[in-house]
């Protein structure tokens, strides 16, 4: 997920992290919450549906500290925006409305089925459902789906979103997008055919078994040509879902109301329980958390967890309103190979062995707010992950506090027996990254590695650490970052990070500059493999190859504390979006806004 960057994810400084980690450990041992009206209690929605109901009505109230990067389905790359867009956009296929891993499975949406595959995996044919309409009542056609997908090619006007379909359908870049399309209907992309209004056919030059996953991303949503306002479309998208835009003030708020033309019979996924959906944006995370806890809002749009101050209050007084899921992110350090001595794998492994992994976990908030110690680079939510069972450097085992002897052996092997100097690059708008860098700096000093910390402008990431030339110029030997999957597969998670073909001059995220033909070949084999079991085995092989190269030091499989408002019904976490499944939520109008008041110490 171009990290799916969850910008606005709020983190604490090192001192605060240690205090909160202790509080979280105490609270976690103190018993769960739960209210007299029947809340399921602490962490209940992580694995099951909480407060199942079919009640309709009311306004679902989101609060957020970060506006969407864009509400244009083509341009967005924020995970919470993809989740929210399902209120007003539909795709041929989408994710199931079920808790946990089951929610990461695909299900038909606009299409009648999951598609018919032929031509050795290179042709996908879909038939659209009856009675699918736009917000003005006109039918959604196959041409609308094609046009919406074609907009990905208009990167000069609509940049920012994922381009998986562009890369897979037109790897040679022969099509130039609908705005430069000289055909009369602006539907000149040859890889997509629309023989009639209900049939759409995709012809891939090469098979890719994750192609259906790419069709579930909002950038594959239909867009109607006569409603396409190009760069302004994100201010007022035209709805194909159960809600339509009523108002939007960037940075302040937005409101969705029911789309009267949407038909429940045409949509097996969305139940559309609320009458309206509103979002209020806050400039201060603590203010937002106070309003959530007070019951003025139902949940956090960003799904990034409560701030340290909010966590303290919630754990003491409203623990039954909290869930503690995995975020889907791996947090890590990586070593650019164009900065010496990190062109030598033994110098990279010296850092891995020299780091105090328990200290790094504490710096990130401890096991509850920070997450489990990461032992490899494939997060637990991605098929093929072995979790902590695969721990080639013993990061969560005997060497969780680091291993000075092994680190010095690696230093000798890389020709730096007395150590070396380097620079750690961290974003200045991510306090937890600064805290993590300080922890790493302290432990590396014990093995003779002198690491300075450089805080750079986090809003300029793509041009600073995303530029290999600038990384070399600055001497950034260690870059701290995090990543989550664009879709739940090793390709959706790791290909931008590890495939040599994805090294870019600007906007690069393969920070380690990995160009390993064996890894590239494994990704190619994965894309051609139809069997899910075999795909999982290939995913594990890719992960092993990445770890064996010593390109990364994983910190944590990130977890966070999420607020679940007392009015909410049908609440559950889904692996598809690493947060609550927004489109399933409803409201219990008979319940008080905040009905879980038992303290952690009284249970």
C-alpha cells in the first residue's frame, strides 16, 4: 500500500510510549469492559460481529484527523478512503462482509459472479447484474466500468492512485487514457471489450492470478463519461452505491445521504442501515479522541487507533469500547544498497543482530499498542505468511535483546571489525519513528555502529527517501518506514518493495534497491499460478529470500487500540481493510451514545 500510507496515524514519543506500554499491559491483565446494555466487551469485534442488528435509520458519525487524499475512486491510495468509498461506489467484485480473514475473500458486486476465466488465465468475462443504476436512475453499463478503469491511464490529470490494472492490461503503455483517446466514444483501450451493455471482457497479455483482486480496488469503479469532471471529480463523485454526496468541504467535513435509486435487490453486499453518513475533520487528535469517548461521534475514519491521551482515558473508563486488532502493517528498517557499507549483506546483518528488538517494540508502544515483534517481512494477514514461526534471526526468541557477539562476527565478515558510521532517516511527523530510531541508535552503539538520526519532512517522502540519488547524497544507510498490502497477497504487499522492476528514480519504495533475479522470477511464477496453495508456498519462498538477503530489520506486526462507539451495530474488523467494515455498520437508536462505562480496575 504505497503504505496505503494511513497518514494521520498518530504516534507517541519514546518516554510516553514506555508509560503507555506499562498502562496497556496492566489494563490488558485487568479484564475486559462491557456495559449493562450488552456490549460484547474488550477486543470483541476483532474476531466476531458485535451487536448484530437490522435496524435502519440515524446518522453514522465519523471523526477524523485526516481528509481523504482524494474522494475520486481513481486517485485515492489511503486505506480508510477505500473502505469509505464503498458507500458510494461499486466494483465488479468486492470483499465479503464478514469478520477477520473471511472478509478478505472476494464476492460478486456489480457482476453476477466472480468472472469466467479462459485462455489459460488471460481472459476474464463478467456479466453485470440487472437493476444496477446511477444516482439519477440511469443503468450502469459495461462501458461505464471500462471508462472508469481507463481513467487510470490519465496519470497527467488523475495521479495518486494505484495503477495495477494499467500495468497488467497495458504493460507497454500503448494506450494514453480517455482524455487523449481519439476514438469517438473515448473507449479505445483494446484490452477491455464491451460487446453489449451487460458484458465486459478483459484480455491480459500475460496471466495474473491476482487480477480479480485488482478489480476489487475502488480504482476499478465505474465512472460515467458525462459526469466526469476530471481533476474536480473528487469534490463530487457520482454515486453507484447506496449513498450519494450531499456536501463536502475539504478539510472540514462531508455528508452522504441515501441514494433513492439504489436497489437492495441489486446489491448483495451493502445493507445501507444508516439514513446518512457524516464526517467531521479535526486538527487535533486529542480533541477528536475526547469527542469520540464522549459519544459525539461513533468511530475514527482513519482507523489508526487512539492517541496516548485518549488511550489512557478509554482504558480506565471505557475498556469495553476498545478493540485491539492487527493493523496489517509491518514496521521496519531497510538498508539502501547504494549507501556503503550496506552494499555488503554482512554489514546489513550486523545491524539486524545488533538491534534490541524488545526495546524497539517498547518504543513503538509495547505489545498492545505497538504490536508483536516482527520476525520477517510478510504480515500475518497475507496468505503465505508464517508469522513468528519463521524467525531466521531469532528476533522474538533468544536474541530478542540483540546479540552483540553475532553482530561483531558480521562486522568482521564485512570488513568493518571496528564498526562504522551511518545515518538513520525518519519522518519528522511520526514521533514513534523518532522514538524507534533512538532505540536503534542506542543498541547499535553497543556493537560499534555510530548511527546519527536525520528527521526529514514526512510530507515529502517520495522526493527524499523515494529518490535513490538523494538517499545516496544524504548517506541514509537506514530508512525507517512501514507497509501494508494494497490487496491481500504477496504481490499486493511485496512486489513494489522487492521486485527489481519497481526501482524508480522518484517515488521509489524499493528503498533497499533489491534487484534479485530469483525474487523477480518468483513473483512472475506467482502471477501465473492459479492454485491458492501453491501461491502461498511461493509467497513464503519470496519472504525467505528477502529475509536471507538481510535487506530488512522488521520491528513489529503493528497493533492499535480502536474506538467502537456504543451506538454501533454490526461491528467487526475485516482483513480486507484492516479496520471496521464501514458498509456493514448500523445504529441502535435506543442505546446511549456511550454505554460502556466500566473501568478496567473494577473487573
